[in-house]
């Protein structure tokens, strides 16, 4: 959602296309993760869910797949983080990809199950590629602004370089 939202304020079609491509791919990753969670929870008894620390989750969502972090904090649109400033947004996207890579590595450390590890290896690799692609986008944008402010407001106050 973040990338599909930020794309509108990008001043270069190549960067817009990259954000659209990666944003669309991330939706497919959500489908993969949702499927993995569903497969892991499917058929689990209440006692098994309780033992896994998922009693609260079960109370709110049964065996459904609900977008929340491991502490039960639900996804919010605040995570979309669109500032409208191409340099700020792309810099944050690069950090987001590194955080996603680290999270996948932490998940891999938590399991020895090959059926879980294989898709996590794949997803981790994609985050590395996304980080690199956003780095290329940032170079394009920095070339366009060439040290000038990337603020799009016509009457914005001039800033010192
Ligand atoms: Fe990614």
C-alpha cells in the first residue's frame, strides 16, 4: 500500500513504474504470508493455540488471517508513510526493505521447518532486490533535483542549499 500510494508524487515515470511493480509484488507476498499463517493455524486446537501464545488472537480472529504484528497490534494506514517528498519517501522505503529483510531472517531463526524456510528465503531475497531497486530510484530522483528542494509547493519558502 505504501509504494502504491507514494507512486503518485514521483516526478519520474521510471520511478513510478518501479513503485507500482514492487507495490504489486508486495501484495503477492502478503498472499504468501497469509497462506503460510493459515496453513500453520489450520486444524490447531484451542489448547495448541493457547500453548503457542495465540489465545488472544484466537479470541479476536478464530483461525482467520488478520493483519497484525506479533504482539497483536493491528495494521494501520499510518504504516503507509507517504510524505509526498520523493527523496524522503524513497529513503524510508529503503529502510523498510532492510527492516523486512531483518524480520524474515528473525523468522527463519525461529524454525527448522523446510516448508516454512523455503518461502522465507525467497521473500528475504526479494527484499534485498527491492532495496537495490529503490536505491536506483533514489539516484534518479537526486539527479532530477540536483541538490534543490524536492518540495512541490509552488510558493514554498526557498531553502538554503
Ligand atoms: Fe519488499
